[in-house]
C-alpha cells in the first residue's frame, strides 16, 4: 500500500486545522474579530495545540512540516492581501517571532495547567492575545472551556489519530 509522504500528511492535517479555525463558533459566538489578525490568532492557537501534542509524542518531523506549511500559507496570504514582495519577508519575520513566542509560552502554560489545573495563567496569557469585539463573562467562559477541553484532549490523543487526521477539536 502506498504511504503518504510526510508533506502530504502534514498538508492534510494543516487543512483540518484551518477548517477548524474558520468555524463560525470563533467569530459569532466568541466574537473574535473576523479579520486577518483574528483568524491568525485562532489558527495559531489551534496549530500550537497540535504541535505541542506532537512534541510530547516526540514527532518533531511532522511538527516541522506543519510549521513550514503554516508559514508558506502566511506568505501567500500576505501576498493576496497586496503586501509587496519587498515587505513580505519583513512581515513574515515579525509573524514568526510572534508565533515562536506564543509557541513557547502556550506550551509551557499547557503543561502547567495539566499539573495544577489553574486556569488563571491561561486566561491572563492566552485570552489577551485574542481580539474580542465585545467582552463578556459568557464569552470568556466559552473561550476558557474551549482552551481547557482541547488541552486535555490533545494531551491524551494518540499519534496515529493526529497522523490520520482523525482528531476533532472540542467545540463548546
């Protein structure tokens, strides 16, 4: 039987992450801005969940492929938005720095949360990055629940479930 290349597997997974990140739940229920930066924040968070899970399962190759595809997608998106060729590289550099910062902070927060179940750090560090149109207790609770449920889910998930793109984010 023909086995998909690492790139093809990563592309299938990435497409599923993008599909999840475009669900109306984020923009209608959670009131996250439905613009480039709002979508980027949701996509980044959902991608980081997968990359964190892959790191825990010692699959750096697939994680790197996802990272590469993500930044190729960002490059294409910036060009589609009309960013000039000369500016794309600079903007990608800034976006990469932001993403790496989030990756480090979020993955550390995920581990701390699993150890002590303290949601305060998650609220303070993660939610502040989402640009929400109208803050409310209900919206914050839903976003917190989405974050926590998915941390638990991707902590326990088997690597084959990710590789086969059979994972399902928990929508609240």
